[in-house]
């Protein structure tokens, strides 16, 4: 598939989804929103890809809605009203129910709606010069879905502060690391993609079936109470019993070789 606002690349077992509107700091216009929906599914359905890395071209990872489009096209945010009210969204990996591990590699600015992709990724790493802030209230908009997602991952106080301070304060990569919003700060910043590829290759060595079931089990825990989450987790655990990979893993360990996972 051909895209105008994003790029798809493949490096070994790693699929790359790259925001590609660097002239507007990768702001998300309507076209990008639609293309992201297709790109996530393209990579998730590609049997040659085991891990997906999401990053941005240029000085920004993602800066949310394209305010120029919102302010000048006569439609603005109204075009999204029905999908929002129905919660029928499709632009992040979580929306699209991507089963493969997703790494967000945050370069430069991550602003507003860009935080959707941080909240919805499985693992987040950031360049040392990355900065995060949410300007919604500073431009007369409501901070909601992306902040709610982040509040499932990091302290509520930090999320509320970001939401209410708006454009008037930026969170550094180091602070994001301290809060647990990112798991690795990469320095120097220009080695971010190399670090993301290295991490993705480590993850890609594992059983695709086991990782998919693990991801389902852990994401369910964000939705449920402790007992119910453990019950659902048990179902995913048992679902792999009898699978080729469940037998192959221990055998490869005993034979001191790399496992040959089912594709």
C-alpha cells in the first residue's frame, strides 16, 4: 500500500511505522489519521514482522491534530464527532487491536494527541532531547482520552499536572523516565532508531504466539479488577498449552539452541 503521510519500512523481523509530515512536526491531519489505521493492520498482518516500532521523521514524534486543518477547512473537529461519541477510533495500535509488540520510539516533540501513541504502545523509549506536553486546554480543547490512558500507567498527579498546565510546561525525557512513562532514555538522541531496532530484535527472538497471549492478558488487567484479571490471564496462559511453541521452548533450552517458533 502507498502512503502520503507515513512511511512503512522493514528491517529483518522489525516493522517500522514512521510519521512523515516533518514540515508540520508530524501533526495528524485527516489523511494521516486514515493512513495510520491501515498501516497498523498492514504490519500486524505481515507474517515477516514480529515487532513494530513507531517513530517520527524530523524534529517531532507526533504533535497531535493539525490545527491549521482544524482552523481553516470549515469542518474542523466536527468530522470526528460521531467516531468519538461511538468510541469508534482506529489510529493507534490499541484501537486496531494489534497483537504484535509495539514500541514507541519518541524523537523530539510529543505533543497533545501524540500522547495517544505513548499511552497505547506496549513499550516506550525516548531520545534524551524528547519533550512531552499537552496543550489542549491552552487552545480551548479538552484533554481526555490520551490522558486517561496515561493515568493507567503513571501517577495520576503527573497526568493531571500535564493536562492543566497545558502548553506552559514541558516534561523532559528524564522526568518521563522517572515517572515510568518511558522505560529507556537514549543518548545521544541520534542513536534512537538504532536503540529501538536493538530492543525490537531482542523482543522478536521470543515466541510470537506467547507474546500475543501475554499482551492480551496484561492489557486485560488494565480493564479489570485483580481477581477477574487473574482469571482472564489464566485463560490466556492455558490457551498456549499444546501449542508448538510451548513444546519447542523447553526443548530448545535443553538442546542449547535458538528455538524455531511457529510463524
